[in-house]
């Protein structure tokens, strides 16, 4: 096992993790309600493509990190998980940029008018239900996973590996689900971008 990288201070860690998690959550919620109406010399949906790429990269990092830890390559595991955290920060910046610049797209909005007519809903059929289930579970888990990720990382960084492992059993599959469903959502919604 690796040596501790941080000095244990559970009280301070809990405060920082919860403050950071709440600030990120509120920023995403508040900023997703705004759209900047500015003309840019590029397609703003490039951020959605970047988001899908980042999420796919995180998913790959998580799988390789899992294999590394199963093979007791703890140093590689740590590096891969730190990379996944850094990519998650980049994702957050790109996600906010996309929503500020592009606004909201509606699944099934075939004519790109921002409204869903009964005919459009019929045309996309049950695929809309599948999309909404994936989207809602993705959003819910993305909203609640951050403190779990940070607490799991904290336990590893202070070398409390039994607690880290116990948390990771729940955190890893949820984080992986969020990372995998991100690109799926992008592939499903991108035809309806204006």
C-alpha cells in the first residue's frame, strides 16, 4: 500500500468536501438556467462533443484503474484516479460553457423550433422514454456522486485503505455509470441540436 499523501483531518475534510460539492451543485443548477446570447465564430456544440469525449475518457480511466488496483499496482491506480478527477473538473467547465452558450435541446425536436409537437413525440416513439430514463438517472447520479468521489479519494490520500475500499465499492460503479451514460446521452440528443 502507498503512504498517506495528506494528513488526516476529518473535520476539515468533511467541511471542504461538502462546501465544494454544494457550490458545484448550485453553480450547475443556477448556470444551467441561463443562456448567453452571443455570436461565436464556432459551433458551440463543440463543447458537447468535448463533454462526451471527456466522459468516455473518464470511463476508460476508471476501468484501467480498477484493473490496476486488482493487480495491486497501487501507484498506477492512484495516478489514473487522479487523472479521472482532473478530467472531471475539465468536464464541469466544458459542461457549464455548453449550457451557457447553447441552451437546452429537446429530444425529439425534429424541426428544431424548441417545442415538441405531438407529431414529433409520436415520430420518436419509445426511444424518447429510453432517453429520458438514461438522462434522469445520469443527472441524479451526477448530482449526488461528487461528495462520494471526494470522500473516497480522501480516504485513499490519508491511507485509510479499508474505508477507501468500502466506499469505492459503491462510488466506482456509480461514477462509471455517469461516465458511460454521458456519451450515450450526447449521441442520442445531438441530432436535435439547433
